[in-house]
């Protein structure tokens, strides 16, 4: 297995959040297909999905729940095929509504194989 560079993991984390920020369904699906492994998994306290169809549907549902908000990426710490990072979700340039922490596992071909998400701050919690 070829080790994925720290820079490549940084870019993968950036692309991951670009998928979450893409509101055009066709463009978002194209990004999901490019960035995620076919059998990729996403798990957080509120959802657990496998495969590109499930991931795309989950992102669309999150966008419907939080219209007009965007994700921003915090620092990325990475090694081997794993990256961990914080993210914020909120109006552009304003205080975030949701703050989270994700662990991303890359596949040997540089796609996302799995993401494990944690929610640090959510509305009403």
C-alpha cells in the first residue's frame, strides 16, 4: 500500500467539505462520485450510511435542514491514511451554529473510505 501524503489528506479534507457545501444536486453528486469510494461509509451520532447514494442523500437532507449555511474547515492533522479535523457550520462570516470533529480514512487510491463524525456543539443541545 502506498502511503498517502499529509498534503493529499489536507486536500481530501478540503474536497470533503466542498461536497457538503455544494448545493446543486447534480454537481454535488459528481463530487461525491469523485471524492468518495464506492462503498464509502459515513457515521456520526445522528446517521450511519454506506455507499455514494446514501452519502449524497444524507448531505442533501442536511442542506435542507440547514439552508444557507456553509461548512468551514479547521486545522487538519494527518498521518498515514487518516486525517482528523474540526469544522464549523454557520452563515458566511458569522458565528457557527454547529461545530464538529471528523476523522477521515482514505483509501489507497486517495478517495474517502470512511468518515467518523462527532458533534461538539449543536442547536438546542
